C-alpha cells in the first residue's frame, strides 16, 4: 500500500514538473492591477491604479496592470512579459484589450505588453514612445514610483480616449524637452481644436469669397491655391500638427468655399453650417459606449478577463 | 437470447463507426488549429517584410556608404517573401534576423540616425513584430506538437494515413532565431 502511495506521489511530482511553466511567474495578488514585488510604489499610487482600473474595467473591459519585479532571473524580458500577460489574463477575453507594464529593477528593463485589441491605439511605436517620453526620464533618476504612475497615466489617456470614456485618471506629464516656442501656442496640444479653428476660418473665408467673387472658375482656382497657402502657413506655425488634420482643414476650406459659392450664385437654400462636420474627430472611430461588462464590484474579487497577448508592445533598457 | 446477440452486434457496429468518426473529427479540428496558428506566423512575417522597405528608405539618406549591409537586408527580405513551407520560411526569417542584427551594430556609428524619431518608431515596430513572430512561432509549435502526437497515437495512427493527415512541420530555424536584435537607447 505504501508503495502504491509513494509511486502515486512520485507520479504526481513528475507530472507537475512537466506542466510547470518555463518561468516562475509570480501569482497575481488580490489587488490584481498592481503587483509591486520590488516594493517601489507608494500606497497612494497603488490605490490610484486600482481605483482607476476598477472604473476602466467596468466601462470598457480593458485592464492596465502594473507589475514590478526585482529581477528577471535571467529570463527573456519579452517571453516573461507575454507569459505573465497570458497567465493573468489581462483584458477582456473577447476584446483582448489589456496592457501590462512590467518593470524589472535589477535588469533596468521595462516592457509594455499590449493586448491585440488595443494595438490599434497603442502600437509598438507608441508604446515605445510612451516609455521614452513619460517613464524612462524618471527611471534614470531612480524615481520609480513617479515613472510608473506617469506611464500608467499615459496609457490610460490613450485607452480611455479610444473608448470615449472618462475614468478619472490624471493627465500624464510630458518630460521630453520640447522646443520652447511650442509652449506658447495655446492650442498646440490638441490638433483637433486646431483643425476645427482652421475649418472655421475656411468657412468664413469661403463664404466671403463666395459672396465677393460669384464666378465658378475663379472660385475653383482660389480653392486650389488657398488650401496650399493655408497648409504652409499652418505647417510653419504648428510643425507638430497632425498631417491628417492639415489635409482635412484644406478640404474644409475647399468644401466651404463651394458652399459659399453655391449659396450666392445658385441661391440654393442650404445653410452652410448645416453640413455638420463630424469627421474632424480624425481616425478615432471606435466607440463602445455601454459595454456589456458588468462590474465585478467588490474589491476583493478582481481578476483578469482572459485576455491573451500576441506579444505586441515594446521594451526598453535604460 | 437472440435479442441479446442483436444488441451486442448493434453496439459493436456503433462503436466501430463512432471511433473513426470522432477520431476523424478530432484530427480535422486539430489540423485547423495548426493551420490557423501557422497563418498567424505568416501574418506577422508579412508585416515584418512590409516594414523592411520603410526601414531601408529611412536609413538610406544617413548611410550612403553602407550599401552592402542595406542590400543584404533587402536580399534577405526577398528570400523571406519567396519562401515556401515552414522549414524554408523559418530559415529565411532567421537569415533576415541575422542581417538586421548586423545592421543594428552599424547603426551605433550613426548617432543622428539613432535619435531620429521616425527611425525609433520603425525599430519599435520591427522589434515588436519580431517578438510577435517569436510568440506565434511558440504557439504554433505547441499546437503542431499536439497534432503530430494525435496522428501518431492510437487510434489516430490507424486513420491518419487513410485520410491523408500528414504530420505538421515545426517552425524552427536554429535556436538563436529568438535572439531579437534589441534596440538599445541607453544613450551612452
């Protein structure tokens, strides 16, 4: 009998060792959204991350998990992060919209692993930039807590913008030294606003021109010229502005000229402002407002939604 | 008594039909998994191949004297695009990885290029794609292993050759194909 039991135990042991994963991925703790194994995050930051995530998950099913570890123990950063992402199941299963921000202290390495569902908003290049602009500068000074929180805020800003929700996260601080004069332009930060203003100007210009020169061909020619002029003017003053926005405002000027022209010459009864300009919201079109995700509510039952990463994201050694 | 024999015969016939059917269906769905895992790799490889021309164009201006290394990347890309089958594709992918890591060594001599925002983005995209290939490859090989096991084990082995289930080829070049050329921005 003892022989059978010991044989069974041995078998179980052997089987276990076969099924154990390649690395020792630490278990997610009860907070789930923060696992501060290197013990570098402040209590406020942890609470903040958890509370923001609770709202985010309830509204969109997305999850942004922060993990800090002391050392990778020789493991490959990318593989480790992917395996951790999968074993935690970050993000919802259907949308795979999780983000894992992993920092290994001793290796001085950081990785942002992005679930497939969020790759459209935070592609590899952007995840690298978030790290460069928002996190690495802090990390270089050993300000781990600030760096992680700032990176978290940057990711949150992107993802909540994507879903069109407000989860009460604070705005991230840009650390990269920007050229000085850009700070003076009040609408520099929001290229959509710039585009709207440009379109407004285009609208007025178009109307006036339409009234002044009710000739179709002159109108066409000025339409062809004015967008380029506007384009170069704007490019000179706002080099940061999104190219897409520039072209859209060009298009806006053109469109509104035609409306102005049409009003004056053909007296078509069609008010110019009627053509509601919704397309200025640029490329963001994915709005999943009321999602079916019911909040898990109680504080102790947080867990992953079953997201699987395909290995997207980027890594930094600093 | 006769009734009992009849039931036994029916039971045996049902089992004789049920086993091949369920085995066959199992093998079909497993093979589907293998195929979809492989097309995952292919999608990422395609993306990698698509990124290379962008990379070449963005570095051309900086590296007029490094034509040889740039050509080697372009050639490796061509081979990858034209490769067929898991083995050949894996080798071609590995060759491209090698060419890119040689290139990354040279990049160290061009600080202007290294600081270029566009170049950093491209390198991030490439590194991300390489990592996705690694993940997709691992997933595929695991699924291929379970499929290959299925068609070699009883009862699959009796039906595999009958229905033309060939073993899946593993996506494997040398071990080092996972050594993704890292992009180092330590700035030192």
